[in-house]
């Protein structure tokens, strides 16, 4: 297997955007190509969760390829629900690692804010097990159920969960790409509108538009893909033995760290899938970044703050940077690349190893990607 | 790059099926696993063109994985419109060739016949360039336009085109998996109902349900993937210089033969994308299997018949075996595997090298896959 490197990365400003999905993807893709110093890649991998229903276009790999001015470049689309960006990164990684392509442009995006919230909820709900969906389950409703179990069995209280949102909103204040640039307090989180008990509005990521892109190469570059792993789990929540953690994350982390040849103790910054604030706590433990049962305290104690032992979601995370579905996995990776190469502006942390963690559906298809910078390229 | 082998393949009967899409995929997937002698693969690649709108389910890789009883197996979905099955095969190939997985199950399927024809036409129409679509273009309308150009500039007449359908219907008589098992005559084709002048009903593939699956492995097996190539072209038909051939097929063939290390002269059987009968003539020349301008005569002369120099679509092709979109690329490959290993029953030909050719959208994303059997495994 060839070593695979990240040659360039970029993303759009995330939020309510008037641009078309294709325009957003072009902005991110051309930004990543510029950052990579590359005119055209050997191949293209496109991630979009459901362009047919979100924007009415199909054959979307070819659609985006043509829009980018790369109609002659072989393109495929990859989809794993809300982790599609991370899955597309993996598909590009496999092509480069096999020696099938020298350079691959991976671009993911979603356009959602032009639809009303019930319609968005319906489209995202297609990810849920059909039987559970038939009883009216929505993604926030199932996430609330998981949160209740977490609170009952794992000693996590409302303040620990709220602090995730407070921290990530604070981080996003310094991120010009973020959907939200406003601080929130624990009290504001706990008094915000109820969505699905115990989850309130400020526990939940927003509906966002945006795109992100990464260029992969077999040539030596500053940032190497040290490890990549995928894990899966039952579609139906009721078929799982345990709801205080996600087996799909644990499997993905095991595979990624096995490939990297080191463990979680070397990770110095992480972008973690916090579509709902409690998911950050669950995931920190699943990833082995925090000991079991300690994520709540670690968060309250500031261990995961930007100036803490292990900065988590310096970008603001899905909660505050935003969550344009298929863009998110790649936006996390772009943030990691920027952090590793000293391009993260006022939110810069000191790190040589970064981890990105993406959840597909209700943790049915999760990814862990570990990036490492050459020591000579890292910040002093 | 590791050598990649096909360890097993299977498909469902294609046609009007009352089973769910998941049932069809399970039938093909478990058949392929049985043929491979494998309990569970290391990974799963799922192809479906648009399960959200065809059957109302998303997160489809996880959905199918769980349905197969493989909820713990990492799965991704791959989509390139009507060539999604071939694209998924490539994604699985890349994972095995890179050494990321030892065995990958690739399964593709589509369920369409429960929808009325205008709705199917609308959903397939999402593959067309949005501007051309906005003027009412449908896939048959654009294929008719290509056919007119072919007839005007390339000396192909109605009888040559009709003969493709006659030959493929004749082949399907011996295929128990085929949608149609009835012979048609040139006269019947030329008198069938007009769809889009000059294309008539019997020039066009049917709307079909079905699924197909292939197991790939890095361990030596009977059939090796000798070459695989992808080509792309402009989404908009009006942006192309030439409509008498498909640049995407030519690029895919170049790449596949380059990887194989031999040329079209070694191909002894081919499954070619004949969604519309004239596409078989166009493709035979694009693939280099017949000299430029000769496909019509070769077809009339019986060169591509099952007992001819180069049997083309012994399965009956998309025209008569049927075209369940994302299943098709894999059904072609399954047919090639069966032909190479002496399992094609009454339609068996004598071949050591087989080629499968799949068209995505209106030839925006095409694939060529070349399979080779070990000499000792071939028919005497």
C-alpha cells in the first residue's frame, strides 16, 4: 500500500448560503486545487447525501465534474448518509494507496437551507431504520433516547452536556468559516427551546449549506494520512446491546490506530462529530481520547478547550461551525490539515497528530481519520 | 498494486419482481457469497442509483448491510447513475488492490416497476444536464438524437440497428435470468410503437427490477480482473464535438486495456451497454472490438451472434436480460464470470477473456472491465 498525503484542503463559509450546491462545491474544490498547486486531478470523488431530493439533480459525480470544468476527469459519488464526506475521503485514499491514481480531488457538500425544517427532517430521517421511522422516530428523537441512557447509566448531567455547546460556540468565534459566531452560556443552552427531551435547540447542530474539499496524492507532502478506519453497526437502535457508546466509532478507531501504529495518546487535536452535544462526550470515550466515564468531567474542567490538554473541535464542531451533511467529514479533515500546518488563524493550536471522527446515520457508519504532519512542517 | 480476483458472482432473475429492493439485493449477495464459499466479507460496497426516490430509503449502505445480516461489516454506497454497478465494482477493486481489504462483496440493485413510467422517466432524467432537461429532454429523446447523427454520418440503417435487438432477444431465450424470453424479428422491431423517432419500443431496454453481486478477493481464484478503466465526458450533449461515438467509452477502454497489457483482439466475449439498440453499434467501435464504420455490417453478418467471431451480449444484454440500473454493471460482470468458468448453461460460449462495458447517464461516466480466466480453468 502506497503512503497517501494531503496536498491541499479548503472549505466554504458554512451557513445559510444563496449559492447553488454546485457553486459551493466549486468554491471548495477550486480552493483545494489552488492550495495543492494543482491544475486538474487524475480523478474526482464527490460526496453528497441526497442531491436528488435536496436539489433535484442526479448523476451527481458527472454533474459536479462538468461544473468544475473537469468533465474529462473520471468521477464517482460516494454516500454513507451524514458521514459521506469521510467515506469519499476513504474512497479517494484507496485509489491513491492502490496506485490507481496519483492525485484525487475529494469534494463534498450539501444545500439544505432552502427547504423548510420538516422537509429536511424527513430527508435526514430516511437514514433511520424503516420500522423505527414508521413509528415517527426522527434523528433528534433517537439522539434524545441515547442521551437519556447516557445520563441514567453514565453519570453525565445537564451541565456537562451543555458545556460541549458552550465550548464549541466559543471556538467558532475565531472561525470565519463557521455558521455561528456567537458565544452561548450554560444557562442559555439549558433554557433554549426543547427539541426532543432532554435535547434543546442549543444542543443541536444547525441546518447548514456548505462544501469542503481535499486533494490527496501519492507524492510526499506536508500532511500524511497515518490511519483510516471504518466501523458499522445495526441500522435499528433497538438491535444494539448498549446505547452509552457507539460500536461503529470504537471499530473505526481500532482500525485507524492499528493502521497508524500508535494509540490515542499521540492525538493532539480532534474534530469530533457533535451533531448533538452529548455525542461529543460519547465519542471522546469511544475514541479512547478520554477514559471511560470521564468525558463529562474532562469537558467541565476545560481539558478539551482550545487551551486544554486536548483541544476538541477547535473549529466549533458541527454544533457551531455547522453541519452541511456530506461536507462535514471533509470540513473536519480540512480543519485538521490547517491546524497541522499552522493555517488555523486565531484558533491555531499546537499539534502534530490530528484526528477526525465522523458519524453516518445514527452511528451506523462511522469513520476515524488520523493525520500526521512531518515534524519539520509543524509549528515550533 | 495487488492482483484482484473474482471469487463468486450471482444475480437475481431480472424482470417485474414483487420483492423489495433489499430482498433482491439479499438474494444476489447471498448467492455470490455461497458461490465464493465465504461466510462474510471484510467490506461491502452497495450500488443503487436513487433508493431515496425509488423506494424511500436512504443511508442505503447501512440499510443493505443490516438487511444482509452484515451490520458489523463496513459498507459504502457508490453511485454513477446507470453505471453505478460498474463503479461499485471499481471501488471494491481499489480497496482490495490497495491491500485495505482481503474480500469485498459488491452488490447492486434497483426496484423500479412499482412506479409508473412517467415517474421512472423523471427519475432517470435527473441524470441529464439541467439546461437540456429544462427543455423537456428525456433519456430516449437524447438517445434518438444520437441515433439520428449515427444514421446520417456513419452509414448505419434501420435494419442494422434492429438486428441488435433481434440478436439480443434471441440470446435471452437461453437465459433463465432474463426479463424477456421471446424472440423478435426485424419487422416486429421496425413496426413496434414509436418512442422517440427513430427509436421504437423494441429498440429500448425495459424497466426492470433486479440485483447482482460479485465477491472480490486478493487470493488467487479462477477469474482475474485483468483491467479496469473509467472515462467521463461533458454532462451536456451540446458540449460534445462528436455524437457518432462516446469519448467516455474510448477513454475507459484505453485505460482498461493499458492495465491489462493487451488489446481488444484478445477479447472473446463482451457484455455491452445496449440500453438503446444503436448504443451497441456505437460501443463496439468505441471499444475497438470492431473497426470504425463496420459495426452495422458485423451485426447483420452474424459476427456478434453467439456462434459468431465475437459473441456480444450472450445474456441478452440490457435490451432483453433487462436493465435494473445499478444492478446492470454487476450483472454484466456476473455473466462474464459465468461464461469464463463454464457456468452459462445453454448460452455458453468459448472464451478466456471477457469484457464488460457500462454507460452512466448519457455516456458521462463509462466503465470497461476486463476479466481473464486462468487457462486451466477455461472450457476445453
